[in-house]
């Protein structure tokens, strides 16, 4: 008698309950974890050790290939010397050291060379062309990685994410993933859950529009790809392998005393990423959160360290301050009502003005007759200011920074009391504060030139003393 005969006729929920849990993980390797042959060998070791968990591997471009590609594109458009020599030598050297055939990569680099020549000839470098050019980084990376895995103990195959159904809109450089990608990915990779016949190595960061044009998902987009793949497959864990021992209490480059945070909630991690922590793509937690797939940030150089676990609900989430982050070079807009408008009417008109021009805002603080807000991106707001000026006095100032304190907002009075004391000691003037918009984040606006001393002072107080 077969298993299926036994369970036939059972309630589907009970069936699901009875079935053994199918294990599957996503393992994402960032550029620093694929910098050279030695690191790729290390990645292999990590993936090989986890074969029982059926890893799906997602890769960024090797080392700083993305920056190299952008620099060559820029040189080509400016009529300077450009070429593929550096990119070719990096990849052929790594391939040689790994003992794999580089023919496939060389072919791809030939195509890249043609595109760069096109840029130089046409003197045209649109967002669309830029995305096409940077896509070569990930496309080369998966070829190297899969070929090396395959040459070792693992049967492996590379995939361009678009061949698995990763689709976006056409906002080149920062494209939005279309919802149908989840179904597509689940269909194209789902069979591996039951029958793990090979280790797939998938391009991070890149996708295509429905029309077939190549797009990219924005800075650190490989995190987002990994999260979407993990959510689509309802994986057991999404592992982001980087060069740090997980998410730190603040950017270690700003405060050398930064410590690894062992456990953090989806919401806290999202706020941290959105408000500037350059360790994660700003939206990368959302897909995992949506399908409740745990995320773990790990150090490929120090794999025994547990790193950071990101989970839906955290027991005893009654901590104090978890982490500090900042978003720099932010624009602050102060809007004061000049007419006798009621608060709701005034707020409605203000947000209508931003909405109409498609300008999104990050932080908001309101009073009866005024609104202060910060802008999400560096974009022109001349039109918005003109619209607002019809009923309000508008003051725009640049060079600000948002300092975000991620922590237990239930204790916000204490946190703010501490924070203002430390900032006063450092002679820092807080220009705006926003609290309550998020359950885990308090935002303060300070001068950008003062942000380092703010972070250092607060970090010392909250985490080092
Ligand atoms: P990846 O290899 O996945 O591309 P990134 O370089 O994007 O990794 O992210 C890791 C880097 O992020 C670290 O080396 C560190 O310098 C920086 N970083 C900034 N803020 C933080 C933080 N709060 N926690 C950990 N790392 C941070
Ligand atoms: Mg990154």
C-alpha cells in the first residue's frame, strides 16, 4: 500500500500535518563572499555541508564587478577609454584558479563589449542600458559558481532569474517585482523540494520586464531576490551570507564598538533596512515576512558564529534599544498653513500635493497648523513646493540626516530621555522627531554633519557602557 492510499480521504489540513516537513533553504552569497577563488571555495563548502537542506543558491556579482561595470559604462558615455579587460581578467583568473572552463563567460563578455561599444557610439546611456550592462555581473557569477560546484561533489546548474519567472515593472535601476513572480518561481523551482536533483545557482539583483528588457532591483537587490525565492518556495530559512557577523547594533564603520544582534523581528529589521542600514536591501524583509520565512544573516568568513536571526514574533520582545541607523543627505520640508484650515483639511491638501507629483515621504511630524516631513529620495520637488505655496508657507532645507532608534517603543519616554541627554552633551540640536508611526522606530532629524557624533555618542551609551 502506498502512502497516498493511506492518506486518501483525509482532511487536507490533517494531511499537511501528517506529512513530513519538506526542508529547503535559500543561501544568498553577496559580492564579498564571492570575491575570489578562495571565497568561492568557501561558499562551496558551506553549500555542500547543507545538502540535506536542499539549498537554492542566489549570487551577487563577484567582488566589485558591479562597480567596475558601471565605471566602464560611464567611461564609454564620456568618450574616455573603456573596455572589458579588467572584468575579463578577474573572471578568467578566478576560473583558472578554480580549474573550470571559462568559455561560456568569455562569450558573455564579448556581448558586454559590444554593448559598451554601442554606448560609446550612440552617446546614450539610459537606465535601461545601464541595467543591461550591470546584469553581466550576476550572469557571469552564476556561471563561475555553478561550474565550480559541478566540478566538485555537487551536480549544479545556473539560472538567470528571469528564466525562472522573476518579473518586474520597468523602473530601471530600482524595479518593482511583479506579484506573479512568486507563482512563477514556485512552479519553476518547486519540483526540487520533492526531488532535489541538482543545486540551482540563481542570479540575484536582476530580472526582466514582461517585454523582455533586463531590469535591476536596486542596491543590494540580491537580498531581495533571495527573500522572494524563499517566500515563493515557502523555504524553511533564507540565509544571507555576508562579511559581517549578522546585523550589528550600528554600522561598524561608524562605531567600531558595534556588536552583533542575535535576534531581531521582521518589523525591526525592515525599519533598520529602510532607514539606512546598508546591510540589507530596504525591502528585502517584506517577502519573507509576508510568508513568515525566517531569515538569518551570517558571516561566510566566520560560519560558526550564529549571526542574526530575523523572525516574525520574538518572545520577550521587551528589550530596550536594539540598534541605531541613519539615512544621510535627507531633505526636510516644513509646511505652515497660511489659511484657516482645519487640521484634517490641511493634512489632506499637503499629502495630495506630494501624491500628485509622485514624491514619497519618509518621516512626518504634525501639529495643528504645520507639517514637517522628510523626502525619501533626492528628487526635484519644485512642482510640489509651488502647489503647496498656494495655501502654505514652505521651507525646504537640505543636508539633514535621519537618525533612527530601533527598539521597544513602549519604553519611548525613557529612550528619548536618555537620547536627548546624550545629544545635549554633544551639543546636538534635534530638529524634528517622529514617533509612533512605527511600533519599533523613533526617528530624529539632525544636521548631516553631526550624524557621526550622534551615532557614536548614543551607541556608547546604549551598547558600550
Ligand atoms: P553583501 O555581501 O550581502 O552585499 P553588504 O556589503 O551589502 O553585504 O552588507 C554588509 C556590510 O554592511 C558590512 O560589511 C557593513 O560594513 C555594512 N553595514 C552597515 N550597517 C550595518 C549594520 N547595522 N549591521 C551590519 N553591517 C552593516
Ligand atoms: Mg549588499
